[in-house]
């Protein structure tokens, strides 16, 4: 018999007043756990998952911080660093947290500061609320479906973070920040997962629009760049999983942008049997391509 987690549908007030602070504080606490490890590069304790992608002490510490912070919500957590779950265990969840405790592990290992914490609140397999925290730079991006997207600066990693709803809202700046169209299309690409297909796609763009400026960036921060309006277009032609995209997709969408499958232009789907995403493209609100 399939397991079913029945949760009441969240009202807008419940999302704003209760779950936004939970989401926000969990990300900040995870960021503190990551930065504690980041300061000690001789003790990253690097291992490898079954797919040969690296996992570090920081990934595991961030997962523990998020699990502890969000556990009190009694909403189940699907995390990259949690135990593997068969589709039968999770397919009937009406509400769950979708988490990547440390997105950009390769960037973390390279020491280039381009790593994030991704937390998405999924309701009926659609993202309802999202946060992406960039701990090295103290920047928090968050969004609620139908409520807009925001960025807070000066959010220092803190293992005991306890931001209130009012404090979060007072610190937020609406996205996008930059709205003026550029003469040159700025295309974000993965710093560590760029492929020949990515380069071919960019060349095709150049033939269509002329000059293209390529911006390499690690982690889900690429979604945030488009949401802010400092980049226009993001193409991904290498493997990602649902926890890599759910939070960023909502933040970008609430800032007026879009994310679509590269193959057919379809929306990305979540809580699938196979958690891997198709290749995709993202556009900022003012992208004309």
C-alpha cells in the first residue's frame, strides 16, 4: 500500500507568517554550517555518491542543520543528502520540502565562493515558497507563489538564526532590480558543467541576435542573476536534479522570468519517479529571445 502524507492546504497567511521564517532560518543556519567547514579546507572529508559526484562534510552538516530546523514543521523533507526514497514513498505527498543543502559542491571545493543553499516548499508538486541563500555573500533570495520575489542583503550565516516575518519583510528588496534591456545578451552558463551542447546553443544564439556575453557561474545563483536582471538567459545541457531547480525556478518566475525544457518548451515537473531534470533554458523578465 502506498504511503500517503496528508497535510492541509496552506493558506497565504500561514505561508507568509509561519513557513517563510522557517524556510529563511533553515537556510541561514545551513549556511553557517557550510561556512564553518569552508574555513577549514584541510578537513572537507570528501567522499563520492553512487553517481560519482562529490559530497563533503559541509553537505552533510548543512543537511543536518536543515533537518533540525524544518523538522518541527512536521512536513516531510526530500533532500539530496537524505536517504534515497522510492517514488512509492513520496508520490502522494501533498506538501514537502525539497532541499539541496549545498548546491555547487564543486565550486565549494574550488574555493570560489559560488555555492548556495536551496530550499523549496512543494505543494501538490508545485513550488509554493522558495529560498536560495548565498552564504559567502550574505544574500538571501526568496519568493512565494503569486507573491513576488525578493532579495535581502547582509544576512550573515548564523547557526541560531531566528528571523521573524516582520524582520524578513522589512529587509527585502523586490526583484527584478535591473529592468533596462541591454544591447548585448548576457547568457549565464555553468562554470563546472559546461558541455559542447551548451557552446553549440550559444553559437546558435549569436547567429540569431548578434553579440552574446557569456557569464560563467556556479550553483543555483544563475537563477538569481536572471531574477535580478543582471543576466538575461541561462541554458543548461548537463545533469541536474529537482532540488537543483525548484527554488530557483519559483524565484525567477515571481520576478517575471521563465524556465522551460530545452527539447519541447514544456514546464519542468517535480516529484517524478526519476528526479533528474531534462535540459532546460531560463529567460529573465526582459529577455527578448
